């Protein structure tokens, strides 16, 4: 499909790129899950201790939900990266279908014109 401004959408190339994106995103999601679990395990051991210094570290480190918020955001970001490929694929498919529909309407209205 070639748009009016010269942009061209070549479906096989788009599909190949989105497939590569999906593989990368799945790998990222799996690796993120592994790393998040490792950090959670490390935090669960409370290596800062129970003394005054440990309590001061804990309070500073976990202020505003500290690492827990970061881990939650990391997991959410990985999911959004996976979803982006599907959203792009759907957008491209919708664009191509709209173009095909418009072309069919044009040809029906003005036979022999294109």
C-alpha cells in the first residue's frame, strides 16, 4: 500500500519486524520476571539487620514503597512492551483494510478510474 505522501506499508516486512519485536519482548518479560524474583528474594532476607543503622537504612530504602514500586513498574513495563507489538500489528491491519475499502468504494463510484 502506498499512501498519498509516498509512505509505503509492505505487510510482509511489517510482519517480520513485529515478529522480531514479539520475540524480544517475550525474552524481556521472562528475564524481567527472573530478575524481579531475585531482587524480591534478596530483599526478603532483610540484609540490613534490626539495629538502629539497619532500621535507618530500611526507612530510607523503602520510603515511598522504594524497590517494591520499581519492581511493579518493571513488570508492568515488560507487559506493555509485549502489548505494543500487538497494537502496532492491529493498527497496520486496520490501515490496510481501510485503504482497501476506500479503493473498492472509489472503483465502485468511478469505474475505470483506478
